[in-house]
């Protein structure tokens, strides 16, 4: 079974800087890491490979330095790494990113074998949109299973998969046919420690590099800033509130007494709220 994991090299969230003019993330000089959510996807793919056989290909789109993250994925046990890199991709939003990655995935299927499962993390820590995975699935016509907590069953012969998906109020059990795209939740597994053999292999292994042309992308107007309709009007840090937190002592007090004091305090600081509640209660 050939499984592809889409990963992203992201800036360390503690040191992110934003360009003052373009409002895009400035990556130069900022330490980078593998998007943490993608590690859960990678581990799940490796577990399936170990159990069912086959191979795992990791794919990322980014500048040349993103090769570092791909080699890190190889040390964990991935079999192949593909870097989609081209200046035409600079400034891509989620729409343009999913377009380019879908093209690369289609070529991976042609070059290295059919891909019944594509994994991604649930989202990235730099964009937090959770849109790229579903965008890829839509473009490639894949069934999508998002926010997956566990793969309950997989039958390669029948081409079916059953997963447990986190939803509001509990868990959903979903079954569908492959090919599928799965976005994995955080905390559902723990990334393995790579073996010494994998570390040596990762240091020597070639990383496949594709430009836009190599991936078969001819519509460059759908890539990068040109293909990105999302516009960030303004980026700013929220100002700290001047108000201090008010604490209500709880020792030796009943729940009713605490409730009365909390409501009294709220109404004292927000008198309009009390008036609105009284009008609502009176049916006005």
C-alpha cells in the first residue's frame, strides 16, 4: 500500500514575524520545525505501512530549506521524500496551496504507484485554517475523513476504511471506500524514535525536487500570490485588558451564596446587562 503524508515546514510559533507591507509570514531568520500536527499523521501512516506493507512518501511544498523537514521525516522511517519548490508558489494561500499539492499528488501516483490514502495533520500552526487537506480532497475527488482520532479498520482487498472521528458531543464512526484523504487529530499517537539505520539512510537518500513544470502545473496564475484570493487587511497583536480579574472567595460558602455574589458583581460592573435580562424576563 502506497501512503502519502502531506507535511509542512512551519516557523516556530514563538518567533513568528509578519511582513509590515504584505502581511505575509516572514520566514527568513526564523527557526523552523515540522508542523506538529503533521507528525501524528506521519506516525499513523508508518503504523499502517508496518502492519500492511507498502511504502510511505512524504510531500511538502516550500522553499529549498524545507528539505530539512523532509529528511527529518525520513529519519522517522518514511521511504521517500518529495519537495515541491518553485518561486511561483511564493505567497500561496490555502486555495493556491491545495492546487499545487493536488498536482504533485497526482504525479506521485503516476510515478511511484497508486495512492489509496493521503494523510495530513488537522491544521498547521502558522495558518490554523484546516483548509488545505479538504481542498486537496476536493480537487482530486477523494473521500475525506477529517479530525480522525483512530483508524478502526482497513481492508485493502475490499478498498474500505473505517475510522473514529471526533465531533461535537462525542465520536462518529464513519466507513467509506478508498482512495481517501485523512486529517489526523493531535495526541492520538506518539511519533516514534527513528532507528540508527533510518538516520544513516536519511542522510544519504536523495530528496525528489519538483518545480511547477515538473509537477505538470501549467496554470501558474493559479499559484502563489496571483492565485491567492485571500487578502490579509491587517495583522496586529491584541492589546492587554486594563481590567483586573476579580476573585470571589469560596471558603465556607454555599453554592447559592457564591452564585448570588457572582451575579451581583457582574451586574454592578455591567448594569446594562441586568436591565436587558429584566426586560427579557418580563417578555418585553
